[in-house]
C-alpha cells in the first residue's frame, strides 16, 4: 500500500513540475512577443517622425524659412511694413521681422482685414514657399493678426556698398537704402532718345503705370522701379521720379525686390546733388 501511495505521490509531483515548466515557457514566449511588438511600434513611430516635413506646423525663423524647400508649407510670424495691393479678397504685403523679410503674394484677406494691416502689425502666416524669377515669396497664404504684440517698424539698411555683390541677395525683400547714386539715361526700344525714366520697362506705358529708371554706383548701372500698386501716381515718390534729370545724384529707400536680378521697389527718392 505504501508503494502504491509513493508512486501516486511521485506521479503527482512529475505532473506538477511539467505543468509549471509549460507555464514558464508560455510566459517567456508572451514576454518576448510583447517586447518585439513594442520595439516594432517604436521603430514605426520613429520612422513616421523622420518622414514628417520639418516645417509642417512649425513656426520658422527666417533662416529656417530660407533653408526650406520650394513648395514646402511654411508658417512664420512677421510684421507688416507696407501693403502693395488688395484685389478679390487677396492681399500682397511687404513684411519684415528683426531676422529677415518676406514678400507675401496674394494672401487670402478680406477687405475689412486688409484695412487692419497697418505698418507694424504682427501677423502669423501659413502658406507655401515659392520662387518666381529669383524672387522668394510666400504664396497661397492665410494669416491671423497676433493680438497685443508690440509693433515693429524696420529701419532701412544701407546696402549701397553691396550693389553688384553676391551678399546683396541675403537682404532680399528688406527695407533698404541707396545713397549717392547718379541718374543714368533710359532709352525706349528702337529709339536712341534718352530719358530720365520710362513708363513701364520698355516705355510703352502712360502716367499711372510703373516707372523704371536707371542709376549708377561705382561705374555700374542698376534699374529701379516705382511699383504703381505700391506707390501710385498720387504719391510723392512717383512725382519725384517724373521730375528726375540725367546726371543728378539721388538717395533712395525701398524694398529689395528681385526679378531676374535685383529690382528694388522704391518708396522714396531725394535729389541730393
């Protein structure tokens, strides 16, 4: 009888040990599977983060904006410096922050909001970085006014000595000044007659159109523009350019716009000699 009881106890112990071993193996397998799943999930999340555009939803500095690829969606915060035009609920605005400037082209804007975009107003803009004939700008943008922000009005940066240099483009769209330039003659296509300015780039326009005029510095001649949407024929600068004479010395201020090279949009002209 004792032998039978001993055998039963032995068989019971073996069965118990076998069950424990099976449970331990199952637990280890579940743990390994869980760890593998966690690692796979972490890898997928990391890959997703790396694949996301660096600029999407991120407030960019001017340097980060300039480093972004063309056609990338960008968000920036800046300050209105001047308004060029409003048409069919779209506004074109010159804007600048302490670290750089922006040209906001055809930004969605009601006429009521356009009236609020006074110089110095802080706005947050989301749109697409674009480039047209060398001009880097933000297109298809929307904006909100940053309430209670301190206004910022840029002081013109003297870039006279940068004319003709590779460094000039680093200040694209900024409010700048040019000092001590000499008015040079302009000629219409197919004519040798000299003028101090032209209506439109080829002389084909009339009063109220853009004005184009040439001025030189250090032996090199550059073309400057009175953008009629920005400064129309009722403004002082428009009248000043119409009264220019070849050979005069002038100081100027304006926005460093770019079109197939430097093409400043001038807002002030003063004859100094």
